[in-house]
């Protein structure tokens, strides 16, 4: 009898979390006036107000499709790869398709400079690598909601080398900055995938910090383009300079820098 009560309490908590999260997401996509949000430094992201490109709209459909299991996402800086993936993960969490979200990346520093020894615990050392994920969550949800999801262990963050031996079921995995991951690290993440999990593998090969300049992501991206992979739920998706939303300046810079790379 006690076990049944525990199950019902857990189910009730999940239903409340889903309803509250649905309201947060609905609010984040609705218009807002300056009077409702007077602080310009704490502006809530309004998803529908962004001039999404056709490619980004296609990504929403692909990422949330029931048959999708893994998406390799290739695109230059500023194309909102992480933001789109976090938003889709929240939608999957809201729909109870998954139980929680995981943010993973390689702990690789810039190829041109090293921070050296960092004091503190493992969590302290890695928190800077997790900032992009937390930043996107706080853009989409309130700080209280983010804190509650973290407290309930609905979101977690760790470096890729901690993934070995894990079995991920009913999870959304966001594997970010994969241009800095080796073939072994990508393989480790891919082979953790259990039932009902979904994985977004995000990379910008132009910004690799690997000292060997050997970006394994591009090889993996090309490897899984075939029809057999598609039948297994593995998708490849590519953004271009035309999908850059950060600013017109960044769009111009990326185009010019690509010309430099060709030369």
C-alpha cells in the first residue's frame, strides 16, 4: 500500500511539474509590454518574436518528431543551435517524452591559451563550461523554475568523460561544442543511448580548439547521412550563414572568415 502511495505521489508531482513547465513555456512565447518587464537587463526571451529562418523552423519539426532519436547539428556561430536544442528539450520534458535533460561537453580550453590550475571542487572547475546551458534555460524560464528543475534532478551537467558506463533511458542529451570532442568521446555518448532517449549533437567545425585540428564531428556527420541511419531515427541537420541570428555583424564576419580559410 505504501509503495502505491509513493507511486501516486510521484505521478502527482510529475503532473504538477508538467503543468507548471507548460505555463512557463507558454508565457515565454507570448508578447510582453515594457510595463510588464521594466528591467531591460532581465528581459525574458520571447521565442515567437524572433525572426526564425525557414531552416530553424524545420529544425523544430525535426527535433520534436516522434521518430527522431539522434540529430547531428552542424552550423556556424550565432545560428542558435544550443538555444533551439534546449527549447526542444524543454518541450519534450513538458510532454513527458523524457524524464530529464543532460548537458554534456568536452572540458577543452582554447587552443591559443590555457587557464592552468583552477581551485575549488570539480563542480566549481566545470561551472564555466556549463554557462551556455544555464544561460539558455534562464532565457526561456524563470530563475525559480530553473532552480526547481535542478533541485528535482530534471537537469544535470557534466563533462563527457564522466559518461562512460552510464545507460541513458528517457533522457534528452544535449552534447554541445562537439567540434572539440574526439571520435572516442562522440562514440562514448552515442553508445550510452537507451530506450526513449533523444540526443542533439551540436558543433561548429570552424571553431575547433583541438590541437590536432582533427574534427571528428564532420566525419560522423557525413557517416550518418545515409538512408539506413535515417530509418534508425538518426538525422543530420545543417545551418548556414543565412541562419545566423546573433547580429548582422557576426553574419558578415563568418562569411569573411570562411573566405580566409579557403585561401
